[in-house]
């Protein structure tokens, strides 16, 4: 192996400028992440898709050359005399006669956006449960060894070894004649870690009062929830419940597509969740996270039953119960009944009034206390 000498100055400058631009794009996306999270082109995509999506970025303008007729202060090159601080350049007092606003569209993969969204999310109150009979295998690069192969070659350590060897043999530290004895390769081990025994029970009100906005927000929140769990907690299970006045367990596909013209009894969903936990997801073996979405238009006499059932779920040692009210600008009688009747830090009652609230609600539901991450 030989090392050729080449002027990389220009290439490095391009790379540096490209990295600086990419950093600005990521910063702008983080600043507008609440809009990105609720974008329809993302929440309808396959979470595991590697396709590129376009994200409108109105706060970033690409540098470009603008052609046009010379005017005073515009396109005239050098002016009369030297400019002074405070001089106005490029102003046009006339009314605009140009086409509409153009904006830059950043191209990103869904995985890149998910990485930003999931950075601060975690399952709260996650505790070891039951016997860790099933382990997950994780590949960990934890050593550097001498091997006469270029597989997983650590170039930095290889060049450093070549410099040290040349300094020892010739008295001059330079990169020359890299040989197999200089090679340093990274090696890995398979580490076994306990499986996280947890389940999220997603419950959706699909009754006739749930309009298009309410259905969209429910699906958007659940899309991000499922993507988050499969990215950071791949062994965590998800159970899906749909309900109007009756509740039934459904498949993931049915959960995201089913609707009903019936009335609403939210207690039916809580009762079905309690049934699933007693039969399949006992809290001595699972961390359990019931998560209920509704517009809050519940049968009024049903509210006390809802409170009693949620309290029964909390008493059974679930990790958290979250109720998300969607669409209304004020608290429903159901949300009032929950907050008045339940005094437990593991209960969270939230409101989503617009699409941009989805990210904020995600962070409230999946918040890990400092030191428990």
C-alpha cells in the first residue's frame, strides 16, 4: 500500500461548506420539528422506508446569483466612491411584481427525521419485570487488534502505527510504505442484554363524533409511537383496541383504518384494556402503558365508570396511563372527571387542539425522569 501526495485543499473546503449547510438545514428542521412531525407525507409513509422525502424549509435560502437590469445600487458592480457602514444597498422602493415566494426543500430520509424526534423520548417508569428469559443480541465494537486483513480496517490507527514504525526504524516520522504489520482492525463482540418486558395498549375512539381532524391526529400520534417503540425498544409489544360503545381488540392495520357511526362509551376501552392486562400482560411480568385517544364526547353517565376503571388500572401497578383529548378547545367533562378524580403522577391528561401539538404531546407522554433513562 502506498500513500500519494495530493492537494486536498479545495476538496476540504467544499466538504466544509457542505457540512456547514447540512448543519444549518438540520438546525432549521429542529426549529420546525412540530410542523414536520404532523406532515401528512411522513405519517402516511412506511416507518421503515428508506425513501427520500422533501421537507419545506422557509427559513433557509440557498445562495444564488440573480440576473436583471442594472439599477441604482443593484447589479451595477462597484459604485461611486467607497461604501460606508450603514449605506443601503439593493433596496427597491417599488411594489413587488414577482411571482410567489420560493422556498428551499430539504431532502431527508424518514430515519433522519425519526432520529431527531426520538432523541429525547423514552418509556417512563420502566422497571425490570419477570425473568429475562429472552435476550436480545447487540453487536458492540470494543477492541482493536492486529490482523492481516482490511476488513473493518481502522485507518486512523493504521496510519499512526506506520508513523511510529517509521520513526523507530528511520528516525523520521512520516507516512511511508504501509505494510500489513501496520494494520489495525476493529473487532466486535456479541453482547446479550435483557429484553424489555413492556406493552403499549393503544386505544382509539372511532365513534361517529370523531371527525377527519381527530382521526388524523390519532393516527399521526400512533404512527410516531409505533415508530418510536420499534426504533428504541424493538422488543416492546403493542396491542390495539378500537371502540365506540363497545371495545374490541384489532390488528394494527384495522386500528389505522377503521371507523364507526356509533356512540361513545370510553369505559368500554378501559375495561377491554384491563381484560387484556389480566389475561395476557400481567403487571408482574410487563411494564404496561395504556394510551387512549378520544374527542371527549363521551356518554355523560359513563364518566364515573371511566374514572373507576383507570384507578383500577393504576392500582394494578401499570407504569403509566395517558388520556389524549383531541380537537376541542376546552376540557371535556370526561377530562375534568379524570383530573378531579385521579391523583396519581402516573396519570397524564393531555389536549391536542392543532396538528402542531402532536410533538409536544409525544414528549409529555414519553418523558423519562432524569437519571432513569
